[in-house]
C-alpha cells in the first residue's frame, strides 16, 4: 500500500480522537517514519513493528523519543484494528 494511502485515513481518524494538534503532528511524524521504514523492510509482516522498535533502540538514545514512537505506533495499531474489524463487518 502506498504510504499516503495508509497515512491519510489515519490522520483523519486521529483528528477525531485527539484534540491536541501538536500531539497529532508528533504521532503523524512517527507513523510516517515507520511507514517509510516498512516500505524498505524485507522481513515478514509479522514482527515488523518489533523489528522497527529494536532498530530505534539502537539509534535512539533518548527514552522520551522511544516513548513517543511507541505511543504513536500504539495509536496506529488501534486504527489498523478498527479497519480490520470494519472490513470483516462489510
């Protein structure tokens, strides 16, 4: 899936969930970074997030940045779960 096709619906959904624009921007930036990395990842889809977080631990020394990435990815995972449940219902 093209990155913008994955990111745009997430941004719209996030706007309905979080009134804090700065937080939404941080989440969007983190998720976009993850999706860019995922485009290049050649491993199986299963475990992709764990591989990404492992990579971040190696390159990101700041615990606050790691926490921000995890929070954003948790939001994205929540969005993906909603999409999956909606697809099953259709």
